[in-house]
């Protein structure tokens, strides 16, 4: 049985877990949320590091 998935990623994982018990589904959603939060924190950290690096370069130039 093949099924078409409209959009890739979290939604499909949650839907797959939804076939199991409600508790398992909740765990899956929590794990995905933790993953999102961690990814967001990392990307924000990289943005902040890049800004500081740019400021260091600019202050060195002046």
C-alpha cells in the first residue's frame, strides 16, 4: 500500500505515530518539538556569532 504524502517532515511523522496509542503520539510530538527548539537555538546562535564576527572585522578595519 503506497500513500502519497502532501508535505514532507514532521507532520507525516506525527500522522504515522498517530496510528499507535495516544501516549506514543504525544511522545513523538514532544520529541519533534524538542528537535525544532534545538535547531532554532543552534541557528540563532550561528546568526549571533556571525554578527559578532562581522563587528570584530569592522572594528579592526577602522
